[in-house]
C-alpha cells in the first residue's frame, strides 16, 4: 500500500474511537519490529523519525526502507517527521517521501510559533503532505534524557488553541496536558479537564506525546477525550536495552560469528512485543480494515 496522509489516518481513528501509535523508527530492527507487530495485530501504524536522531541515522535511508516495507503490505502506514525543528530538515523529509511532518515550534514565542508553523504548512500542503503542530510544550527532553517532568506553566492554553489552529492551518495538534518525554519523574498526572476543553474548541485531531510511562487507564481516558495519535518510543528503547543486557549476562552467551544476529533477533522480538501491547491499549488492533 502507498503511504497515507496523517489526515486520513487520524480521521478514521477519530471516527472509530481509537488512537494510532506513532512509533519511532531509528534503524531497520525497529522498523521491522513495528511492521511485524502491525501485521500480527492487523493495525494501522505511524512510523516516526525525529530530527534529533538525524545526527546518528540518515533520514533518507530510513525513509527509503519504510517506504519499501509499506509497499509490501496492505496495512495503512504513515511516515512522519517527528519534532522537526528546522526548515532544512522539513525539506529533507519532503524530498524523502514523508507523508506527514510534525513541526515543533513550542520553544518559540507564540507569535513566532504561528509564523514558522504556517510557513511549514504552506510548504507541505503544496506537496500534499500533512502537518502536526504543537501549542504549549511537552515536558522532558526529546533529545534523549531518560527522565522528564511536565511544567504546568507550559501546558496548552485552551484560549489560544482555536486561534493557533486557524492561523497556522495545521492538520493535527500536539497538546501539553502533563505528558512528558522519557520516563516520568514520579507519577504522571494528566490534566484531563484541559484535554476535554481542548477537544470542545478544536476540531483538529489531537496528539499525545510522551506516551511511555502512562497507565493503561490514562491512555484509554485520553482517547475517549479526543486523542487520536500517541507517540511512543522510550518504552521500546528500554525493552531493547534490557534485552541486550539480559542476553550479555546469560550463561549461554558465546562468541560465535552469528551471536550478534541472534542478539538482534531477540531485540527485535522485544520491541515488537512492546509495540503489540501498546496497540492493544490504544485500541488500534484489528482496525486496519477501517481504512478500506
């Protein structure tokens, strides 16, 4: 199947009351694990590539591999630039065949966030690519810090949400309601009252970043209140690292030439199992047929 736009992906999720997991694809093992989980669960998927990972991974290579994998499946797949911070990276994503771009202007002033996001929207819409914007600031560090905490002062301002969406033309809106990148410091407390208010004033699909560490109940309530896309990476990364640690400490460890391949097979399986668990929590399993 060809890659589908974020608008199509999330409109269907909203109509059928589930959320699509947006899982970060940082190498071929992660990509294969995500596709394997999607195939097993007959689930739509969004594969994220974050700009912060471009220092370690070539965006063009990842895009080519994801597009190849998507062409070999009948599942709905969206390829999304996650937390794009610069115009040059947005341009690289467009040239690489991404079907969605998340532009993160949350570190800018409100006025500058609107200006730059609108510029990205115009650029992307001209090439039939959807854009997700962010109003407020999700806690933690997208750049790799293990733990994060949300700042109430940076939560999405309900009174500005409709204006922001209207003035930028974004196709989806990432909200800050107590969610945080990385592992949470302490127990996360999402502001569901704020989320409900945002859902009532904005018709654009809403997105939750910082999914790792939230309870199943938090996820399900967020989906009931309008979240249609959930970003999830830290839990996958931790599953991969724990598998490597366990394998290296195993008394069965040997140094045969194929040990690396066997190790990465286990890593891929652990990632796939983690993704499968989230798909079931998000309600996207057996929903691929909704896109036919």
